[in-house]
C-alpha cells in the first residue's frame, strides 16, 4: 500500500450522498477550517493588509468565532490605509446589535459594513489629512463569506470545478460607467489630464482632485462625490469549500482573475500567495505596490486540497462572468451553476438604500442612535424619517434611519447637495 493510500484511509472523504443526507436530515455539517498566506512587494509602501483569524461575535466565546482578511491600497500617502486598518473592524462591529444570534449577525453584517466604512471615512477626514485608500474587507463565518469593497483592489473566489468569480466591483472611473454617471450627477467632472496644448492623457479622473477611483476612504481634498459606501456581496459556499484571492491592483493590472486563480491551484495558501505575486511581477514588472492574501476555506472532513479542476470548466467561468453588471445588481448566476448560494449583493452609493428604514431607538424617549456612527443624539438635532421635507424642500424626503448631525451632513455632501449655498432663483 502506498503512502497516499494510507493517508486516504486514515482520513476518508465523506461521500457527497452522505453530506446531502445530513443536510436533508437537518444535521449540522461540520464547520470548515481556514488556511491562509500572504505575500507582498512594495514600490511606494502604501499597501497594507489585515489578517485576524480569531475574532469572536460574543466576547470569550470561541464557538462564535469568525475571521477577517483585508487589503488597503493607499494613495497620496499611507495614513488613510493605516487608519482604516486600525479602526474599520471596530467601527463595523459596533454597528451590529449586541446579543444577535449567528443568523441575525450575518444578516446585519452588510448594513454594518456600510456604516463602518462611512464612519471610518468621516473620522479620518476630521483629522485633516489628505491621503486615501481602497479597502477590500472580507469576513468569513463558517461557510458564509461577506466582502465589502471600495476602490480597485479585488477579491475573487475559486471554487471546486474551476469556477472563478469576482466578489468585488472595480470602482475605477475608466471602467465603470454607472460610477461616472453618479459622480457627474453629484457635481463632479470626469475627464482626462490635459497636457501639451490640449491633448488628453492617462485614465479618466474626476475633478476636483484628479482621482482615478470613484470610491475610497479618506481623500479629504477630493470632491465628496468620491464616496466610502462599499459594494457588499455575501455568499454561502457549498460544503466543498473554496479559495479566496484578495489582492491590490498591482496584481490585477497584470493578471486576470482566471490567470491568478490558475497560477496557484493545488498549492497551499502560503505558497499560493507568493506565486500569484511572482506571476504578476513576471508579466509586468514591479510598477506598483503588489499585495496578495490567499485564504482556503477547507471542509473539516477533507483535510487535503481539492484536485486541480479540468480546463473545460474554466472556460465556462469566463462565459458566466464575462458580462457582470458593474454596480451590484442582484444576480443568481453563481447559484445557478450550484457553486455557491448568493445571499446578498448591493452596490448603491445612496445611504437611504443601504441603511434600511428601521430606526434603532434608545430606551429613553427622544434619544436616537445614529445608524452610521452609533452616537446617541436627541431626535430634534438629527435627521429622522419625518424631517426630510422640512430639511431639504427640493429633494425627496429622507426615508432612511436616524442620522446624527455630522453623518447627515456627510450624506448630503456625498449626494451633491450643498446646504450652505442655497440655489438663488434668477
Ligand atoms: Zn452619526
């Protein structure tokens, strides 16, 4: 008997029929475990990453554990990237009601991610520093993966069968028409740099500021139409698990999603991350900070990596994801091929659409909690469901939850409403 055969006998794979049987009988399928690795090459030193595999929903209760992986690609300095790395997770968690069950927690997570991103942005901008950062923020709880992102870092999912899917949306003006329209509608201008007597060069940027991205955290000196509201996607993997590749644009400018996934299949996560970086470097050279985090979500009863999938199935992938919509319209294509269950996807930049309509009310009457920053404020000072028409007569009444004065101002600024300079009729 060979070594491999011995290994296989010690840890037999659970037949699919058994797994399906368990699900039908309502038996709990064992939680997966994670293996992860990271690799990076610095050019400007503005890429940061976060690996926190030991978070807990309920303090000191290991059965409520979840993991967080994130990449922050800074620009015009590194302070926004560092600030987001240090504060974003806490800001997200503080927006989830205490004492939630696991299902409630996962359901509250997309909205909490929006609140946490916006809060982090407001706090950083109050520091008066001008740098900005992309964020790709991944929360893994059992088989459920939730990804929130602003900017052009990317997270892809490689599942068994060779289906590679994009869990993020690129917020690049050059490639995202919906975002160009939003920026223009909010009072920004989109165009290229003008040099040498009027000839246009480089990618599309928005003005004032000249940023190529349409969403980020920070960027105090750029128009408020560059918003921190993330695209959020939540999926539940099948019991076969999968691999996440999270990386900054140093990777994606050199490699397609398929190329990145293929370049490291069958290798353990630590080695995979190194290989993806090496592959990007080989094809493009070191032109930018290049950071990659690889996370394998592995079924507990299958201690070996899934075999390299056949090529034919990879072809299918490009077909499935070739025409993906840009800003998070709901799609069931992934679930249609039985790879994962799509739980949630939303990419709107409008807070009213992202925060829901319920109002978290404090027990004391008249005191409301801001849905973004979680600060308590008397209702008279903030923005509630009823104060919309009074507050801004020209626009639609606010239908979202209570916002404090600061977050209300932020919301209006992002949507291009200038409260301080009322329109004068001529
Ligand atoms: Zn607030």
